[in-house]
């Protein structure tokens, strides 16, 4: 492959993105390295408030990395370092003296594999609340019930809240993780391929839940499934080799993308 | 089920009139082996183990948490890690010499506890430390990353993650490691020969004599076995064999406790 063809294959990240809705998060010129290996190249991305933003792209394109950057989860990886700015209103998330506890309270996360704590269902939801708000017993009961209801799990677990969270089925565990996240009233919920370990019925339940959640929260979801992105999201970003190739309203991306690469990916001709 | 019940009830009909003075009797004198017992050595072993456990487990688990969760991977950390790993393989007699210099002797860096149970327990504690540190590190390392991530995800500080999630999950491993380290040092004689365990103890040992004054003399079961085997009268050899069986029974008991605890915690976690 000639050098010219290769540079054509790897586009630069798109810049100067504008969205009509109010912005919750703003990512500007984010570069990120794992050791010597660069994983993100100058990514800029606005996240609209009370909407669902989906990140799609082939494996290893950096979409999970970008997502985990939004609540500084990448700080747990010692060899990871980055340059650029992510801000949430006045709060600079990437700031040196940023309060990570406060950030993760405001920006919750749901992981790829359901990972409830090895505690009871009640404690799973209540743990974070107790940590941040010091509620009374009655308040906590109410918060747990409300969160489980909002996560569409209440009917299934109402009479067995004191059983272990890990004893639930995969789909229920993932909804428990969502309940745990919304219990501390974050502004943003990050979801890292939340359905990849679930069967189609559980996936449908989670997708329905996401549409419900966006009324109160801003949701950013990384997904492998383009149909899922098309179903649940308002905005979609397509990533490839650490660049954000295209970002636009979901209808636009899936009907008439500007970029040739995006078109080829969503029609399933590569990736 | 029925057979085991039969077995248990049948033991009730065995004429049990055998008196076992061996475990409860004190050492009499050199001429009366059959009326001697290992009472003093048994108490000595229990006290040494208790002091070793109290002095080593908290420090070792703390060190493991620091090395595994907090320490940045600098050269110093790597050096400390290598030293700990090597310490676990150092011959026990060397720890005995260390204990002699630090805990037993007076003056210089010595604490001057004398050849007492306290000095012996601390020496054994030092010996158990690297083993407990390594076992605890192993247990902490095997806590899945997803658990840490989920804890950080709800906004825990590092200490909250460690205290509320990582440590409880690693607890079975840490406890098993600690108990196994204790049962290993329970069988050690060499360091205590250096520290100054004596063979002929007529009275029960006083655990705090090194600090408060009093009779510091003590012995432990392995030392007792060692001295009895070197007596010329073959009757003492039989006593040594009996003491060995007692020691093994004690070890089996300790390891059973470790297994039971591990199972208990596992069941609670899963």
C-alpha cells in the first residue's frame, strides 16, 4: 500500500463540532497514550445534555478509552497519560487537582460485564448513597426503592432485596449496576458496551431503560452494535484508529454520512 | 448417615478409663519420664504463637496493602519487593540470630527482653512476616479489577475501595496465609535454640516475664522433642514420639481452622 493511500485511510479527527442542544460535557483535543503507544489522536467531542450519545467503531479504535477518560477511570492504569481538556460546565475534569470522587459522583459508569458488589441487592444500591450523602435508614430505603424502580428491576427483586446481588441473572445484574449508578444522582451515565454480555431479551430491556433514563440523565454509550446505536442514540460518533472520524446526529450518520469511511463501516463493508 | 451415627454412639461403649496425663502434667525430673508431660511446652508454644500472630499479622497485612495497592512501581518499591521475597527463603536460624541481637540482648540496638517468651514470640513474628506479606499480596492481587472499577465508579476514594471491597474479598486468602505461616513457625526449633528456650521447665511459663520481670524460662514443643530425643534413656524417646504426635495434632487443628475459615468467607462472598 502506498503511503498516500495509507494517509487517506487514516483521517484526522474532525474539529469545530457544534450541536444545537445544550452541552453537558466538552472534550477538546484529547491525545492519550498507553506507554509509548498513542491511543487517541486529537479527539474533540461535545456531549449534549439529556440525550444519548453513542460511540461506534471497530475494536481497538479507542472508543472505550475515550469513554473511560470522561470520569478519569483511565487513571487506574499507571502507564496511561494524556494531553487535552475535558470540561463539564466550569469543572475541568482533566485538571491536575480535579476532585476524582466528585467527578465520579457526577459522572457514573456502567461496565461491559455486570459487576455488582458481592453484597446484598440493597447494599449494592445503597453503598454509594451512604458514601456520599449519609442518609437516614428511611431515606436510604426510599432511595434504594426509587433507584430499583427507575432501573426497571423493582418488580423482580422487591421481596428479595437482601439476597446477594451476584445471585441475579446477567441482565438483572446489569440493571442492578444501573440502579447503583443512578442512586447517587449523577448528571452523566457512561455505559461501556453494557449489553455485550447479555442475551437479546435482556439487551432489549436495557435499551428501553436507556431511552427512559435520558429524560433525567445524559447518557454516553459505547457499543459494537450499530443497530443498537441507531435505536437508542441521538448523536453518534464514529471512531477509527484513535480518531473521531465523524460526529453528527444519529439520523444523519446512518442515512447520509459525510465520510467515506463511516459509510463503509455502517454498511458493514469493513470493521 | 446411619453408619456414622452408629460409629459415634459405639465409641460411648468403649471402656474409656485411660488417663492421659501427658498433655496436662508438668515435667517432673530426669528420672521419671513416664510421669512427665508437655504442659509447659504446650503453653510455651501457644504463647509464642499468640505473640507472633499479634506482632506480625497487622504489620504484614499493612505492608502487603501498601505494596500492592498504594506503592508506585519505583526502583525502591521493586527493591523492597525483592527483599521481602528473599526474606521468605532465609534460613530460620538466621532469624534466630536476629532475634538474639534485637530482642534478647541488652544494650546497643538490643531491647533486652532476655531469653523470654516475648523475645521468642517477636522473633517468630519477624520470621512469619515475609510469608504473610507474600500470601496477602497474592490474595490482594487476585481480587478482580472489575470489583475495583465498580467501586471507583461509584466515587470511592482509594482507601474506601481498599477497606470496603478489596480487603473483604482478599480476606480468605489473607487469613489462610497467616494461619499457614503460624503453623510453619509452630514447628520451628532452630531460632528458639538461639533465642534461648530451655528444656527443663517445671512451672508454667510467664508470657510477659521479659517485660515485667520474673521467671523468663520457657520452652516449646519442638525444643522439648529435640532435648528428649538426646536423652540416653529410651523411655524419653517414647515421650519425644508422643510429643511429636501432639505437635502434629496441633498443626492439623490449625490447618483445619484455616480451611474452615476460608470456606466460611467464600460462601459469604459468593
